C-alpha cells in the first residue's frame, strides 16, 4: 500500500474555485503534492495552500496553457503520478501517454457524466476524445456508481477494474472554520434561504425561484440568496422581475467564501437538474442541519440527514423546503458529522493510491 507521501502532481485547466478544482486542491493538501494550472483566472482564483507548490502556465488562454504544458510533461518519469479532472485535459494527457510521450502514471477524475449531460455533436466529440485518450489511463475515478455505470456503458474499451468509485471528499474542519467569518453588506441581518453555484441551466435556479415563490406567503420575512455568477444572470433577473420578487430574491455574484452564508441560512438548497455530484451539498451539510437537495446525481439518495426531492419539480421542492423550515433539525447534527467524517480528503487520497497500485 502506497502512503500519502507518494508524490503526485495535479493538473487543472484553470484555478477557478469550482468543485472539480477544489477536489484536486483537497487531495493535493492530503498528499503534499504540487498543482499546475494551464490558465490563471484574472480574479477570484482558487486560494492554494502555502504548502502546495503551484505553477501557472498562462494568463492569456487555455490554448497557450496546453502548448506550454507539453514540454513540462517530459520531466515526469515512470515513478511519478499525474492526476487531472476535466475530460478534455484527461483525454489530452491520455493521448500523450498512449503515444509514449508521457511516461508517468496517470489518474483522471470524472467531474460530470458527459454522455448523459450532452447530446448531438457535442456528445460525439466527447466520444471521440475519450476513445483517443482514455485507453492509456491507469485509473479513472468516478464520484458515484451511477457515473461509473454510464462511463463503462459508453466506453466499453475501458476495463471495470480500472474505474474506481470514490465519493468526493470534504474538508469538514476547514469548512466549519471558514463558516465563522462574518457576513457583510447587511446580509447578517436577513432571514434567508441560500443556494450556490454557477448561473447555468444545470443548476435549476429558475425552478428554485418558482418554489420560493410558492412558499413566500407562508414565510414573508425570508429572502432567497443565490451565490454565484454565470451566463444565466440576465434570464434569472428577468424571472425575478416578472414574478415580483425583486425585493426578495438576490443574485449575490461570486462569493469567495460561501460557508458563512450556508451556516447562517434558515435553509440551504441544492436545486440542480443534473450534476456529476454537487460538492456544495457536502459544504452545506457541514455547517447547517436544514438542507434540501434534488436527486440530481447518483449517491444523493443514500445521504442521511437531508431532505430529497425529484429534479425539475417546483411544487415538490417547495413542499420539502416548507417542511424543513418548520421542523427542528437538531437531531441531524451527529448523523451528518459521522457521514462527512468518512469523506475526509486523506481517506479519498489513500483509496485512490490503493486502487492505483492494486
């Protein structure tokens, strides 16, 4: 069994503070690895720990980052390990390994189920790049059993023994510590429901806004705060205005530390329609006992101490939100803590190393 001191270098497309990047960062902390980012965010990048070596290959574009990555890869030998987490990057590294240019061991993590998420030409492109790069990968890490099944169904050339199901990690103690920071701009004075994620269709925010409107009369003092930025801001703003919710629903933009919002919320909600796995759900559970989530990913149905509803159903979501708001959730604390403790980053890292050398 390899120990957590095994040297691993983690490669990411950008240092955006999203779920996939945070998973790599947590594992890098667990094994004291290095991180390489193809492109540096112009603002609000991932706050990389001081004990982690970090390299930014480009400030201009991902294409430039890919070009600069290629010569960097020659420094890695057969005893080194690389890990990445985005399909295009995974396939690119796998292809270089397949032709003999990359010599190190390669672990790739699936950040979403691309073969069920996309259709048409985009899905076909993914099928091609997986076929080109994934045969050379040493280990594929899936977040859920459902994701593993979908991956193997659409890529029959992959051997099941090379595909590990390992649930996402959560740094419970770190989230709790970050949640103790104060809220600013008067938000601390509000009674609010909180949700977080990029403003994209997959997050289901229009459904959440509709559900919030359904319970608004019963909870007139509550506000709905959506943390995140994205291409649907204009659409969501229009929905808020059309439903006379301008003074009740607020798009807060990108929040570097959402944990204080999760802690102080009367209720936290994940309204996604489809996810690989919503890491934000685990963060919410770390600091709040009142959590509702749609069944947007495999594995959510087995999570204890949260309310679960079908995707894309505003009435069901409103009912679950209302019921959770009205019932005390104190008994969930011990159950949630025990569950989250089993998903520590060091457990995540050790399981992956064990599978790589099995």
